[in-house]
């Protein structure tokens, strides 16, 4: 008996002892493992991405929970729930979306009454929430693409409304409306949007001076001056009557200059995305760690493919309303006794830039002035170096004589605006007084176009001044 007990004791000594650790000890062991670098860099990277998964929580649970469920839900029910959630987020999450009803009303009024003033007003108001939702879905898509490409997407789809209106106006032969609406978009972004951003940010942060990357602002100002050069020479050539072939040299020069400007803009994109991407980093990069953590916590509300689908739907609906808007412009000008130049330069761009306007002001109030400048000046640069030349090329393909001769009054206005903004941003600082000056400059421009009679507009020749 004693021999058996001794044998058992010997066997127990040979077996390694297993100790059950408490939760605190397991946590300390995990810390020791991480300190001893037992995890590979690849596993740490995977862990980091798993913690900062850009998908919303309801997406992650519904996609990942099917492995643990004995009877997974049918895909049709999941798709239906996803569509309903997406509609709730995009359509019913903003009170501004109540204005969407004005779009169908504009179509009904056009079908049954044909009253141009009401069709213009209803379609103009109906486009406002669509432009805002277009900016929202673009921001959601930008969460999956990174900050640089995201900024480019914001500028591109932020200008989608103006480009769609311009293409429909070009199709209808309203070349002056195209020129003036694109010019008005540049003026609105550079004076009104940037001015409101400077003013709001300066009021919120009145104790400290706001700073931004003046290198990026200077680069955009140089591109805008190049665009002014492209618009100035055809206008001067036409005004001085020094064309080699009157009426044809001006158009040929405009098409050639447009191709050069498109090449310059493509080179600018390559420079911005690859060659000198560090030029566009914020000035307060030292705070990037804390800001990056807060930005990572803000996960997008809809998935990447939902963003793409909603972008397509909103762009198509804006295209439909833009056609009714363009067709009613001249009739509305006569009915409301407002010059076409004022409608094209002031009213249309304010509606198209509604989303950018709100976004730039909010970013400035959060002391993210580099993003505000990217929205305002970046959007102006894209319209000047891409939107205008693109419309010239599209008109060339349509057989429309769209050129870069924006007339002397409009070209001089753009030239003065670019100079004023270039002087404002050359120091790399902003305050509420600079913003106030830019807004007041925009009011002067708006008043100038209200009393400006465009000799090339049929509606402005209408004898409405006698009423």
C-alpha cells in the first residue's frame, strides 16, 4: 500500500502543475506579452484596423453575427432592413429635407400651368436640400478614401450641381447663362463662403489668431490667376477688335486655351496627390494625434456602396430639376423683373454652394481652417481650371460656340476678386475682420450685377425697366 502511494506521488511530481490565473493576472500577462513583442507587427496592424473598423456598428453586427447563429436570417430581410435604414439616415435625418417636396411641385406646376416664375422658384428651392445631401454622401464616401482623395471628391461633387445646370443650359443654347453661373460659383466660393468661414471662425476663436497652410492657399491663388489670364485674353481680343479672323480667332483661342488649362489642372492633381502631398498637411500637425483619435471615433453612417448609390440617385434627380430650372430662367427674369445676369451670377451659385457654405463655416468654427480653405478656394480652383474649360470642350462637341470671352465686366470682376482673396490669404492667418471684408465685397458684386444689363441676353433687352 505504501509502495503504491509512493509511486503515485512520484507520478504527480512528474506531471507539470497547471495554475489557474485570475483575470487581473491574465491582463498583466497580456501586458508582458506585448512588452516582449510576442505579437508581430502584422497582427498589431490587423488589431488596429479591427478596432477602427469604418463600418457602422449595425453593419458589423449583422455581417459578423451569422457565424454564431444556428439559423441565419435570409438575405432578403437583411437587404430590406439595410435599405430602410439607409433611407432613414439620408432622407429623414435632416430637417432641410422637407424642402425636397418643392422639386415634384415644380414639375407639376410646369405641366399644368407653365408659370415660369413659380417653376423657377420651386425648382430652385427643391435643389437646395439635394445639394446638401450630395455633400453629405460625398463626405460619407470620403471616409473610405482618405483625406486627400476625400477632399478632391468633396470639391468635385460639391460642384456637380453647377456643372449639371451648365450642361443643360449649354444644351439649350444659353451660353451666357453657362458663363455667368460658373463665374458666379467662383465669386460665391471665394468671397461669400470663405468670408463667412473667416468671420464665424474669428468670432468663435476671437482670443487666438487662426492659422492655415499658406503654401496650399498660394498654390491655388496662382492657378486662379492662370484662369484669369485664360479668360482675359479672349475678352481683350474681342473688345479691341484685333482678331485675325473676326468671330473665329476668339473661339479658336478659347478652345486651345481650354485644353491647356485642362492639362494644367491634371498636372495640379498629380502634384497634389503624389509629388507634394505633404504641402497640404494642416499647420497644427502636432495636434494630429489627438485629432486623429477623435476623427477615428466618428465612423461613417452608411457604407461605401450605399454612398455610391445615393450619389447616383441624387445626381440624377438634380439633373431632372436643373432642366426645369434652366428652361424657366428667362421667363422668370421677365416675370420677376430681375436681370438674367443677377439670377445666373448670384442666385444659382448660392443654391449650388449651399452644402459647401455650411460645411466651410462649421469647419472654421471647429478651428479646422485648412479644410475650410480647401472647400472654398479648392472649389473655386476646380471650377476655374476644370469646369469652365470642360464646358468649352463639351460645347465644342455639341456644336455650340462656347468660348472664354466672359465679356469685359465679368472678367474684370473675377480679376479683382482673385487679387483681393490672394492678398487676404498671403499671411496664412485669418480673423473675423477679414471675413467681414470678403462678405461686404460680395455684397458690392451682387449689387453690381443687379444693375448690370447683359447686351447678349434676350431677357435683359425686354422693356421691363419701364414698369
